[in-house]
């Protein structure tokens, strides 16, 4: 026996997407709104991304390489003693100061 208040799976999906769209319209930066999405109350739900939002395999591979490099640096820094960290900070500050003098 079905209750009239029970929503169909389709309506639950529409309500969920409508809720997500409302959240991003109210809280997300304007440049990140789904440009081609329609409100669920219109009876149609379309979602999409604008050209350039999806990374190419080459760009994704490059970002993965950068992430791996960053993780290696993080692991290395976490193994340094406080004295070694202090020496590295002083060396970096000296380099920055020299670059500022050259300008």
C-alpha cells in the first residue's frame, strides 16, 4: 500500500539536485555556478560544464606529478630537525633579500 506523501525516486532526485543548485546559487562564487542548469521545478534538469572545466589527460598527469613532488617535499621537511629547518629558513630569507637588492 502506497502512501500519497511518498515521493518517487525521480522526484527525490529532482529535489536533491534542486537543493544542490540552491546551495551553490546562494553560497558559491558566481563563476562556479552551473551555467546550463535549470531549476528542478521546471520539469527538466540539465547539468553541464563549460569548455575548459575538464582537464586534459596531459594536464591531469602534470598536476599529479606536481602533487607527488609536493608530497615528497612535505615528507622531507617533516623529517628535518628544528635546527635544520632554521638553517633553511635563514637561507631562504637571505636569498629573498638578495633578490630584492638586485631590483
